[in-house]
C-alpha cells in the first residue's frame, strides 16, 4: 500500500463526533468530489463520485446522520480508465436543495443563486478546519512517500482552491497553487508543513512513520554532506599539491632547481617535501613568510616556467 493510501485508511478509521465538524466534512466532499447535475426547472441534483468504497460509505452515513438525507448508491465504470469502477451517491432534488442551503452553497430564498460559501465554522473553528482538510484529502488529496520527498497535494478547481488555501493558511500551513491539466492543484511541500497537516488531520500513526523516515533521511543527508564536503576539499588540496610536487620533482631531475630564481627555488623545495599542505601553509614556511596570495603567485610563476620547459622539450623530441 502506498503511504498516501495508508494515510487515507487511517483517516477513515476516525469518525467525526461533533455536529459542526460533520457539516464541515460534508462541505469538503461536496467541494472536492461532487458535481451538480441539472435536473430541469433550474433544479439540481448533487452527485458524489469516488472509487473508494469506504469513502462512499462514510459520506452516505454522514449525510444520513447530520442532515437526514438518504443518498442513492449506484456504480459506474469508466470506459477511459481501463474500466475502473466508481461509486455514485446521488441526492434527490429536494434533498439537494436542503444540502446546498445547509452548506451555504445556495441562498435560502426560493430561486436563490448558487454561491461559493462554506459553513461558517469550517473557517473559524479549529476542529472544523481539521475536518475540512481531512475530507479534502480523502476526496482529492495525495502525498508522496516520505522516503522520496515531502509533498502533499489536493486536486481542486479555481474557486475551491481559494477556499482550501484559506483554511490551510488559517491553520498555519504554507501552501501554493499551480495548474495541472485544467485543474488547480493546492500543494504543500515543506516537510514541517506536511507533518503539521498530518497532525491537523489527526493522522498520528502516519505522522510518526513520516517523522521516523525524516530523522533517518536528515541524519543520512547531513553525514553525506559533511563527508562530501571534507572529501572534496581534501581532494582538491591533495591533488593540486601532489601535482605540483610531481612536476617540480620531474623538473629538478632534468635541470636541478639551482637555475631558478631564489624565491622560486625555496617554494619549489618546500612543495616537494610537503605535497599535502595548502598554499597558505606553504607560504608561512618560507624564510620570508608570505600570505596565501603571495604563495599562490610564486607557485604560479614556478609552474609557468616548468610548463614552458615541458613544451620546449616536447618540441625537441618531435
Ligand atoms: Zn467542529
């Protein structure tokens, strides 16, 4: 089972208890997985659609318990998606009106227009915000396995994305919105925020699992970073110094260093004896000590002479 599916399974085990939270939860399902189908005379039917049978059952029970609505259950097969089966929960016209008015998606007065409201408590009460986010995740959310990175997302539409980001931000979580194939995608991608969102939704087991992975991953990364950093610097220092020492040794075997300017002879000898120290340290060893840039300047001059000599002898050999 994917990490995401595990989170959903855990969330489905917890039943909402408070009447305010039930309404908030129904609101989130209605926003994330329901469609309004015209039923003639300007009337609409609300139809919930999900492949998750346990989720369909949960919505059925919530509608019954909170609003005394009995939805009709049926199944459909998607021709496109390899014949996968989906559950449909259809709310009749009269109950749909009652449902939408309760959710503040429809105005109370007869013939009132649809508006994009949510139950007031869904924004103002923490318990209801949690219920809303939990339902949005169950309906249209997913998250990556923490082994592969920290990312949580909710598929949404333009107006619903605004509601969801409002609720997430009110809960102290930073999130972003992007477009994906004609939909809006609300996403959370900071590890701390993904953890806080799991906590908000009440997915405590998944949260513990994620934290364990995160501790391992972070300490592994830190160790790797430290090793890579040391190794890289060391390699750079060693290889530059060792290369210089080898070049100077080869030159001295051919010509002896005696023919070089005095200041270059000294740094050349010191380098042959100390191939693994930095130029800065080498500069300090000189009879008249110089800084890093001074040592660098001398070494470059010496290397230039050696390189020129090598080019000449290559020319002679040809
Ligand atoms: Zn509540």
